């Protein structure tokens, strides 16, 4: 049987682990979000260059 102190210690460990998992998830999310933002910007730049070569058309904007 566990004591109230032991239960509190286990609850504390559970909460610390939960916080660490959430922080890791947020970090991974932000890294992926930055990757895709950069991909969008790079693609928009290339699209602009193609549009200029095609006579300044506004295809798919």
C-alpha cells in the first residue's frame, strides 16, 4: 500500500513526464511548421519567376 507522500511523488513524476512530452511535441510542431513555411515561400518565389518568364500571368495565385 502506498502512503499519501508516495502517491504525491508518483503524481509529480507523472505530471513532469506529461509536461516534457508536451514540450517535445510543441518543439517538433514548431520545427515542422517553419519547414513548411519556408517551403511555401520558396515555391512562391519560384512561381513568381516562372510567371515573369511566361509574360507576367497570374496563374494559380
